[in-house]
């Protein structure tokens, strides 16, 4: 059969590259360590209040690259004289308490009063993949667009308490950038929230109405960390129940140790939806600052926090250097296998490791 008289023909092609496109040179990707960082430029950008340069500075501090780690500390050292002038507030609560909604409403009110607000939102990392959703900017869409606010979602990265190990240093960078109020939103309620308490001036606990049975289940240790308990979502038909819940917390607080010397833990209701009780919370924060400053506990607390931070960093550094030693890593694997096979107890293996 003549192929030219059928539909089954193979047309002659034209001399060209694939799809008629000219070949492009292969891109050369640079490793993160190859990128040069201008410390002086970033420092000046942070001082000017640039959110772009503040983000770059925080990324530099959070980097696991050894060279970037060193540069991050150099940057922080340059900015250290500009730190320490903010009010640091920790915010925690059970899932569903409306922490992000509260922070957005609270932050919008504070910026309207002329303040600059930085929000450090901690996102839980997956124990399987290590990934995080980092959706706080989505939940705080309006505040994220506010020029006087800065939102930085950070993964917990396996850190106890849901607080990224660089959160303390990030707070210092935000202060250097001119943010006078820093809000640290934690993952949720748990005993490890003491880590947040150890890096902020005031600690707010958001709870929901119906404190009868929930009050029994609430850990005493968490309540004793709080300087104020906010019964949130006190709106519409829930407002009356919120007042009852506030009264229940107030009666119980008489039997608990105050979180801060010279300050009696307060309980009040608020609604981010109806924007009620938000101004009262800010008045409470200002009253707290004045009382604690006058008693001398403000400076004392920050000094204690810095000392604790210093000691925790020693532990982190010892852990890091220990596992950076190839010989130790190899020995750990060998001893692990002997423990699994029942040849050694865990205590014996640890003794051999440190001998």
C-alpha cells in the first residue's frame, strides 16, 4: 500500500531542538554556605525597622549552617545595645481557645494606639517528617498586612515546650527593630510551657467557658504560671456563662501560688469577635508592668531568665559537641546494639560511653 495515500504517514521533521526551543545552559545551584551575607547591611536594615531585613536576620540565626551561626551571633552582638526595651508577653491555651484570633484583635488595638507589635508564633513540627504548616500568617491575615506589626511563624523543631531554641534571640532582634510589644504564642497547654514562662515578662492563659469539669482537669502547674487568665469567646449567648467561669477561676486563684511576686493573678472575660474586654486586658498588662517594675522584680526576673538561658545553652553546646565527635557517634551505635541484644544494661552502656 502506498503510504502517501493513507493517514499513516511520518512527516519529515525540521532541524531544531526539542519543541522548537533553543537549548538553555544548565543552571548551577549554589549551596547555602556559598552565599555571602553582609552583616553590616542587615544590621542597618534591622535598626531602620525594615521587616524584610528583620526576616533575613532571624533566618540567619535559625540556620544550621556553622558559618551562618557565627555570622548570626556577630549580628546579634552588634544589635545587643538596642534590646531589652519591650514588654514580652507569653500567650498559651488549649487548642480551640482562639489564641490566633485573640492575638490579631489585641495586636490591631495596640498598633492603633501607636505601638509596634511583633508576634512570634510557634508551630508544632511533625515528629515523622519534621515539617510544619506555619499557617499563623493565614490565621492573622489582617494583622500580617499591618505595617506596624511583624509576624514570624517558627517551627518547634523538636524543642521541648513547643518553643524554637532561637526564640529568645529572635525576641532581641525584634526589640532592636523597634518593636516595643512582643507576643509569643505557644503550641498549647502542657507542663513544658514553663519554658515560655522563662522568657517572657507576663504570661496569659486563654481558657473557654464551662470551667466546672474542665477546671478539675486543668493542671495546677499551668495555672500557677499564669499572671492573668482570660476566659475567651465571651460573646453573644456565651457572655453570661463566661462571667460565671471568671467567678469560678477567681475563687480558685486564692488557693494557688501567684506566678509573680507582688502580683495577684487576675481573671477576666474577653471576646475577640465583639472586641470586648480587650482594652481591659491591655490596662491589666500596664498595671502589671508598673507594679512589678516598682517592686524591682522586673529586672530581677530578666536577670534570672538570662542566667537560665546561659546554662541551658551550655547543655545544648555539650550535646552538640558530643555527637559531632565521629568516634563518639560510632561508639554510641555499638553500645546501642549491645543494649538491644541484652549484653549491657543502659546504665552500664552510659558508663562505658563516658569512660
